[in-house]
C-alpha cells in the first residue's frame, strides 16, 4: 500500500495543506508543537475514521473553524483509492472513492496503517486493557466485521451491567442479554484465538532477530473459557453461556459481568518467564517492539500487501542497532517517521527518502534525500 497524496483543510494547526508523499520513506522533521503528529494523526484517520489521540472529533477541527476535511489517495492491489473525511460541528461524513459509507466498519480495511508511538513501547508492561485495544485494532483492520461484533458486544455488555445495577433484576431479560453476549462473544473469541496464534508465530521470529537469537518469545491467549484449537463458534458459544449461567448469582451480587471477552489478555513469556512479572524494562520494551512490528508481516500475509507504517516520535527511543534493523528490514514498507531531531536527517539521507520540514502548521521546505 502506498499513500500518494494528503490534503488537509482546517485540520488541527493546518489551514490548507497538500502533500505528495515518497513511496518509501517520509521523514517529518520539526521542533516540538509544530504539527508533525498532526499529519500522521490525519493519516491514521484515513484508516480508522477517528483519531488515536482523542475521541472528540471537534478537537481536531482547527480552532475557530467550523469544518475540517482530510483527503488521501493511495494505491492498493494496483488500483487507486481515495478516502475523504469531512467533520462539522455535529456531523461527519466519510467517502470511499466518492461513495458515502454508512457504517464506520465499512471504512476499516481499506488503508492499512500500523502506528508505533512511545506508548506502544509500554504495550507489554501496561494492563490488559491496552493489550486488548491492540488486539482489537489489528483484527479490525484485517477483518472489518470484527469491529461490528465488538461494538455490538460492548452495547449488550453495557445493557447487561445496567440491568445488574438496577433494583430488581429481570431474569428473563438477563437470559436475552446472555444469549446476545454469547453470540457476539463467540465470534470474537474465535477471531482473537486465530489472530493471537498468527501474531505469536511471527513475533517469535521477530524477537529472535531483535535479540541476536538469545531470547525466546512466547505469546498465548489468556481467556476464561479455555478456548482450544478445536473449538468452533458453536462450542465456544456453549462454553461461554455455561460460564455466564454459572456466574449469574455472583454477577447479580457484584452487579457486574465476570466472564467474557472484556476480560481477555495476552500471556507473554521470554525464555519461559512471564515478562510482565519478571522481565526487565528493556525486555518488556523489546517484546513490545516485536509485537508491534509483527503486525506489519501479519497484515502482509492476510491482506496481501504491506500496510503503511507510522513511527511517531519513536525513532529516537530506539538504540542504534534497532534503528538500523528497522530501516534495513522494512525496505518494502512505506514509512512516515516524525522526529524533532534534526540529526536524524543524516541517517535517512538516501535516495528513497523525502524530508518534510515542518514549522507552525506549514511544510516550509522539502528535501529529497541522497542529494
Ligand atoms: N484544533 C486545533 N486547532 C489549531 N491548532 C491545534 C489544534 N489542536 C492542536 N493544535 C496545535 O497543534 C500543535 C501540536 O501539533 P503536533 O502534536 O503535531 O506537534 P508535533 O510537531 O508532533 O510536536 P512534538 O515534537 O512535541 O510531538 C500545537 O501547537 C497545538 O496548539
Ligand atoms: Mg508529536
């Protein structure tokens, strides 16, 4: 996948920006607060329909303006695509190739984006919620209907918990919610199981590369229903219903739902030790890098093309060996790298690189690497 052009109107600190990107490496350089992340935020929006920094669309509209526009053209499977997003005070429209889409999941899976920012270095160290978010984001862009299951699951979970918090709990209604929860949940369980198996395989190799073959990274799916390789939608549905029924009294007492995909996590081991408990900071960071970078290969395997890669402020967080490894290993991937370090220009000064110098919401100059 190659993002070719980007147009921003009233997006954060940009008035009207039109850029043509390099099909390999794009380095966005500028001092703090000039608008580097704003650009990659808009690229991310073309993929996911929303920002990774805020859930409030209106924050993205330029101060004192009413509407914003983001448009990006890209190529995939040798065809050209155009994604456009317009956001006003109370309205939002998304078009794919000039056709309005009705549901957000119809946007997912068009432009595949992997974003890597400093928070991702804490992926292994952080709580289960962050790891679930990671899993959800990745499966959604490979299998967009997953996002739909998840939205529906969360709606039912919310209603179920609301019912549990009421004065009198209507058991018949609880039956209905359990049935829905298990129906959506069983799809999610299966898709997570399959995704985690694949990412575990890829990250094992990735981690060996990053650690000179010293560390053995193992990842598996932590879930409450003991899902197995053999399980089908049906058997998972039954297992999940069983759990919900067994926990009904407990759920009524505690007014919350004890079992389900909202409790899932990843078990992560390095040389057979739980890296969350026993890993050093460095090991946790490296394991996070392995996991994130594995997404790239996984998307390539599943979708047939590499995603575009965004490295937001993360380059300076890597040591020299890893910087080099990254650049050398990802020569087939289009990259967008933001940095406040002018010295990074030297590292990237190659013919496959375009450097965009950014200052106060403007691309003030463009340098072609290798000159
Ligand atoms: N809605 C908005 N309207 C106008 N300007 C905005 C809006 N939201 C954020 N900004 C401005 O955008 C700038 C931040 O941009 P951005 O986060 O892209 O910086 P950056 O270049 O990535 O900086 P750093 O190197 O610190 O990460 C700030 O100056 C902020 O005031
Ligand atoms: Mg930034």
